[in-house]
C-alpha cells in the first residue's frame, strides 16, 4: 500500500535558519502530494500541494517540489521564524480514486524555532 | 472559507460507554473523513464517506462505526469505548482535494 516517510523530530533551529524537512513516499499510482501544518491546539491546515511530477508548491515562504524520480517532496524555507514552530505532516492521496480517497500521512515532524 | 466544526474539543468517557463524535461542514462537500492522531503514529484513517448514507472503511475501522444521514454531518461512533481509543480525533471534508480539517476532539476513555 501507499506510505509516507518523513524525518522525525523534534527539529530545533534558530530564527532565520534554513529549513529542510525530508519526505519520501511509496505509491502505486500517480499521487497528489501535500504538506499540512498543525499549530498547538489546532487542527491541520493545508500549507502547500503538488499534483504532478516537477510541480512546485509554495506558500508563506515554504516550498516543496514533486520529484517523481526520487519519490520525494521535501519541505524547505529560507529563513524560519518563531511563529513557524508547529508540527508538519507530509501526506499523499492516490489520484486513481479521485477526491473521495483518504490521505496517507507521515508521522509528523515537530519543528521548534528558538529566538 | 470552509468551516469544519467538531462538537467538542475535549471529552471524557468511561469504558463500555457508547460515544458519539459529531462533525459538521458548511461547504456542501461530498466527501467527509474521520482520522485519529496518536504521537509517533501520525494520522490514520478510520472511516470516510463520499455521499449521504454511504461509508467506506479506512485503515483502522475496528471498534468504530459512522453515520451520515445528512450531507453536512458525519458522526463517528464508538460502540463500546475502550482505553485504547483514547486519542485525538480529527474530522475533514473535501469536494476533490485538498481536505479541510476541524480543530479536533481530544477524547479520554477512563
């Protein structure tokens, strides 16, 4: 079945540091890929998405590129802020089933940004 | 903006009780989902529904059932609660992708 592997945290960085959170996947079809973010005490919010190979998703200074050849969707940000402290989830859905399919999630990466 | 509302943020129940978790969305979405979130395990899909009165098992349906009598409402039912069902439960809805999530219900079974 489908699976998502992401680096486990916590990941601790200083403010203005460069961020990379690795995500690799296994899927039988042609999945759509997502990054979701969960701030303390809240549900998940979509951060960015990519639906086909070589697509780049971006939002709030975060970027991720859909790499089919390496089955990866790494999340990057050039300069992190304290307000970026949260748990980040990489997820996929197999596009064969269309929008009704559930998401397959990684285990989440807890990011802590220190002033 | 899409609004997915879960009826309770925190809930405490006893083993053996029948527990209902309610979720309502306001965007006329066809698809609705229930996940549970546990530390070190991420989110796992319990059940989903792509239409009224339709339901499909997810990855971990054992011990749970669901009800979707109206398009906007999707209920998760713990038939006889057990301590291993203590968890954070998240509801989501979508038309295609992406899914939009509620704030979650933290359920404790004593």
